[in-house]
C-alpha cells in the first residue's frame, strides 16, 4: 500500500512555524533599543498597538477557517474564496512576493550578525558584513535552507523543533541573566529617562512592527494540516498570545533591569547580560534561520495555490513526492529570494515588504467583515463580532499611512495593476465569492432607507415599466425609454408573448431573455412572459410589479394605432391612470424615425400637470448623447393676444428653474383655426413632438382612440404624456 502524505497538527504545522517567525530578529536585536527609546509605557503601547493588528487578523482568520474548507494556499485561498479571484489573486501574489523577499531579509539579518563575530571573520577570511560578503554568505545560507525544504517538508518541520528549543533556552538564559549578572544593570533604570527624546513614536513603531508579522506562517501550511478548521485557530492564536506575553515581559524587564545607555548603544547587549551567552547567539541564529525557513515552506505553497487557479503558470502548481511538495514553486521562490539577497540592503525592500503584509492583513479582516455581514452561508464554529474585523481593517491601513505613505501607495498601485491583469483574463471559480451577497445586503439596506425618503419633482427619476413587444420588433421603444430614463432611471422591459389557449393569465413563470438579445442593453432589466391576454397581463404587471420604495412610476408603451380592440386599449389606459402611474405612449413614424435628433417641439396647454412631467422628462432627454445638440422649442397656443407676453414670461421662469435652454413660441389662434393644422405646420421639421394626452372618459373609450388616431396620424414621431398626481399643475395660460 502506498505511503500516505504526512499531515501535521496545530503545534507542528501552525504554532511552531508561526512562533519561530514571531520570536525573531526584532526580539533579539531591536526590542532592547525600542525599550530604551520608548520607556516602559511607550514600549508597552507600541507592543499592544502592533498586536491589535495581529490579534484581530488572527481572530478573523480563525473564524473564516472554521467555516470554509481551507486548502493549500492559506491566506490566498481564504481571500480568493471570499473576495473573488481577481482581488484574492492580486493580494495573494503580492503576499507571495513579500514572503519571498522576507526570506532575504531574515537571511541578510543572520549574515550581518554572523559576520560581526571575530571568530567567524577569522574562520572565513572575511572582513566583516560588507555588501559583497553578505551576498556570498547569504546565497550559501539560502541554498542550504532550500535544500532542507526540498528534501522534505517533514524534515524541515523537524528541524524547527530544534530551533524552537534553542529559542526557549536562550530566553531562559536571558531572564536568568537579569538576576545573575547585576553588573550589567544600571544604577539608574531606563524608566527614569524621558521617552521618545531622540526618535518619535512612528519611527520606533516602524522598526518594531515586523516582529508581529509572522503569525500567518502557519496558515500557509493549511494544505499539510490534519484538520485545518481546528488546527489554524488553535495554532495561530497560541502563537500570537505567546509572542505578546514574551514581548511584554522582555520590555518590562529591559526597562527595570538594564541600563538605558546599553539598550540604546549596543544591539547585542543580550550576549553580555545572558546567563550563557552562546545560548543567545544560538537563539539569534535559530530565530533568523527558522523565520527564513518558514518563508521557504510557506511561500511556495502560496504560489502553488495561485497557479492551480490558473492565474500564474501551471508548472508552478505541480507537486512531487509522497507528500505532494511544490518543488517547482520552491525553486521559483529561491530565485526571487536570491534577488533580494543580491541587493544586500535591508532598507531598500523592508518598507515595501511591510506594506505587502499590512495590505494582506487589512483585506483578511475585510473578508471576515463582509462574510459576517452579507453571506447567508457563513456559519463558523469560532464566532467573533464583526467589529473585530473592522478594527483590524482600519488599523492596518491607518498604520500603513502613518509609517510610509509613499510605500503604501506603491504597494496598492502594484496590487491594483495585478488585479486589472487577472480581471482581464476573466477567470471564474466554481466556488462563489462574497460579492453577490454583499451587493444583495447593500441593496437591502439602501432600499430600507429609500422607502422612507421624501421625493420631490426635483429629485424624481423614471422607474419605467416598458412593454416593448421585444427589442427586435419595436427597438424604438427601448431607445426612447433610455432617453427618458437617463443615467439615473430604471427600466424593466417585459416582452409579452401571447398564448391564447392558456388556461391562466400567466401559464408559466417569467423567463430571462437570452444573452444575445440583451447585448448592449446592460442597464435594462428584461423578462419574457407568456400570457393569454396582452392587456390583462399589462394591467396585472403594472399593479403588482416592484416592491415598497421601488415600484414603477411610469408606463411606456406604443400608441395603439393598429390595435384590434381599441375599446380594451383605452380601458387599459384608464386602469393605468387609476393606479396613478405616469403614462407615456410613443407614436413612432417608421419613415422619419427620430430624424437627425436636431429639434424637439414641446406643446403645452394652459394648465395641467402634464407640463410638470414633460419638463422632468426633457431634463433627461436633453442629456442623452443623441439629443445633446438638439434645439428645444416650447410652444403654446392662445386665443388672447394680450396674455402672450405674460405667458412667455412664465414659461421662461419655468425654464430658468429647470436650467433648460429652449426657445419659447406663443401662437395666437383665431377661432376658425384648426389646432391640428397649427401643430402640423409649426412642427413640420421637428424630430420629436411631445404633448399632453387628453382624458379618456369612461364610456367614450372608442371615440377617444378614433379621434386621437385622426389627430396624430401625420405629425411625425410623437410622445403622448399623461402625468400622475405626483406632479403639480402648471398654470401658464388662461
């Protein structure tokens, strides 16, 4: 029987790589300096603030880990399945780059300490940690660590137990040295000095913060764990709180037991005060090398998971050996880390690496908040309130801004560019991301507030219920609806298919229109509905479609010039009016269409609310690209010459109120003149005519249709408008 892949538990797979990265070079070589500059309360504040990010992010990871099945890739897997492949992939790639370059940082830090020892200089024949010497020794160390990881993940993890033991012994030696080497202590403790005298809080915090960035090393091992849902929360939180206790304890002891000048001037003072100095040296070397080894173990697994999702080349996702180890990804990580070692300067890459980690931590917390708020399928066994993630997200980006604004924008720019490239590939995962749930929750929240808002004519927008009969048969109705909806309105287009023999009004549930018929109309919501009565279906949909706060307020349809049942058509218009809906009917001239989109004639009556609706519609029509250069004319007929001037003044005031450029034409009509002839003559060159619709009197529906047919038959493309009670009456004329 074939050997099974070796799996690890919370201690070996998560706690050990995380704590070895946390208790690293900062603890040995910089915590004393931080304590000397900041004093006891300042150092405690720095440690606690840094751990706000690590604790909140650790809690967010733990919660997500107990809900989702986390596979190889750790943080990348979490983010890509929550925030979607483009965002998760872009953060995953930047996190991988940060992890690979952090390997370089740890190794260069080790080499600087290693070559600072006279015995090692004599042994190797090198004159200290110069850039060239750092490159040579650093490359050798990187090769050694890569070989360990290449041989076996199991073997590499076993070596970490030795390093963990060395760090533990070094800590015992340090704490014992506080009491056994009193000569190293100062007569005046560090607490008596003024904190932050030479350096400000931000500078000191920036130096300390990398100490808490190692807790995700174990999460990257998710694919090699026995039970990720249990092991990741347990191991991650244990490592974070172990590091917190160790750092707080050391900071307090440094301030009470060590001379401040020694803290400020000697980065290696721990060798002097330790019970056994060689244990501290072993701890420093072990901490730096184990942190590098943790990156070598975790980094390849990140890029492996990204490659398995077809974002990066697939050969990086291939595995070898009985433990399915990502050796191709390991080699790629090796070369990227080697580039950092060849640079040989920690300061060049440290800021950007820190920004990559902070960016990832911020988005981890964001992923948790969105899952908690929006996902209907988020049911973790490890439950925490959403404000934990909010604090982590906000704190991460606030600290990024305070530490290095330029580096923050640089990291976010790179992340955005990678996001664009992944989005351009149009990759999709079988697993759904959180964004549909986020949008649904956001819409729900907005609609809840929207229904209680007070609408006025100034902020009115069309929510159109369009009966177009299908885009192919009457595309002009769809086009016209876009004009009056503008950039802010909504259009629901129902394509009603008649099935006279059906037993019910709607014999089947509404169906989505095929994608090819929706092309170019992304802003319109379309449904195809089978019915046994066209007019009955239009009435039913007008009465029931929509919901509180988002009910349609306007019905758009074609003028029923060729209707087989004019009586029923007119009754339907009355029904729309009883529902208090705006009615807009387009009598489209197939020969002229909308002409050259050059002239719009609006015919007003002396007093009605149709004019108010028309002015609102014109506001949207004139902003449409096709009508942007059109000349608008407002025309009004009067039989009183003396009122022409006052009527023109009132219309101009209305135009100023609506900030609409238009010509005003007041036409004097003799009693013998025919209104239809006046409109036909004056608007002969108009590409669109808009006028109010007369009342449809009960019992005279057929007469209304026949009279309207004769009046509007040869006027060109005409829009008839009937306003609802929402709009106020205009009193312009007599």
